[in-house]
C-alpha cells in the first residue's frame, strides 16, 4: 500500500494539462452543503476540461472512494463542502488510498472545520477573534447573555456556509436559535454580533489575494445571501487603505498557518466597533459558484476562473505517493 508524503516544496507550476493525468472532481456527497458542492463541482469540471484536463465528476454518495484507484484517477480536485468532505475525513481516506488531492491535509482540514479550535489557535498566534460562550444547553443561556450582550450570533461548531446560524436580538429568541444549531450537531456556541463590515481574504499557494468587503440586506451574510440572492453587494477592491489591506492579508495567512491549512482557502473577518478585524473562521474548501468569493478575488488579481481551478489543482503536487 502506498501512502502520501507531504512536501510543500514539491508544489510546481504545471504548463501542460497532461501532467495532471486523470483527475476526479469530488463533489456532491451527503452533507448539508450538497447542493452547493454540486454547483462548485460542475463549475470546476467545466473549467478544467476547457483547459484540456482529463477531468471527471465523482460523487462519493454514489460511488465508494475505492473506485478512485480502480478507475485509475491520478489526483483529486476536492469540491466537497461541509462535514465528510472538508473536515479531514475525506483527506484521511485519500491518504490511505495514496491519491494526491488539492488543498489542506487531514490536520488542517479537521481543525479549520472546528470554529472553536480555530478561534483558540488563531488567538494564541496573535490573531484577534471575538469572545464566545459554548452553549451546552439552556443552563448556559444566561451566561451568554450576561457576558456577550445582545445581539448574539448562535452557531453550530463545525458547519459551513452559515448553515444553522441565527441572529438573536431578544433573549426570548435564544432557545429556538440554540435548537436550530443543535439539530445539526451537539457543539454550539454564541458570539457577539459585531457591527461590521465583513471582509474575506482568499489565499492561494501561500499568497493573499485582494480582500472583499461584503454587504447584505439580510440579517447577516447567511446561506441565501452567500449563494442565491442578487442583492448581496461585494466590493473588490474592498476600499481599505493599503496598510490596512496588507495587515488583513497577513492576518489571513497567520490564521491559515495557525490551523495547519495549506494550498488554498479563505479567511473571514468582521470588524469590531473600533474597526479592528476579528477572525470568524477559516474555510479550506470554499465555494466556486457564480456567487463565490475566491473567484472574485482571483479576478481582481488578474486570475480568471479557469486559471484559478488550474492553480488549485497544482496544489495536489505537494502530496506525492511514496512507499511505506
């Protein structure tokens, strides 16, 4: 059985599509983000094929992962969002199979998927993140209200795309908000609702792309605002002064490093009342749909969508099959 060796120095620029070999675009799955994963996968598949890559869709809900080796796929472009695709589970399976893949490895994926551990690690590395209270049940509601004050944001600990999140403006709304998050998983926490604005920084092969400022008429930047609404506004360039832009990029890279992420991804921030960026989360498999943020930032840096998918696929070369 071969296994993968991680070597970031092995990352290289690819000039011919044939160097990638046969590529599986993993998308779909069975998480709460299946719908978005399928959209991401289709967009990536079309872009890679447009550049001559021998790319094929692969939905692990319908096919066992062992088929990757049986069908002689040489590498994987991971377009699976949420638990099961973005949390280290899939990455561990691909390590076992010896199939190189895009983006972060097992540890970075698992830690980044856990918003609380991300906050703790990033905070220890000097990246500011707002206070929080873990909600284990109604017994913790009063503590959250007293320490954080209204309004609050209630979040499940490991979901993506704002799934299960609720803004609470009155104490009486807290039980229902907690229940909505707890239906998805047992780890739930509360954060203060910062005044904003919200910024995101895409990361690609060790560099920060131009930041994006997000404005939405929704209560917050929720699932609908992220993927389907046309009245969400994006500003790229974000309008930050050059020094502030550079500072935000450094914070994004530091956050990525703190959780052990690699290859490509995104770090999200909200400004507090004093205009200081507070880390919200790190995303290791961001969406690649028509409303997605990483392609938007890449365009601002002169990288079109097809080139972006190509460069993400290049990150798979940092993981090479070896004996042992």
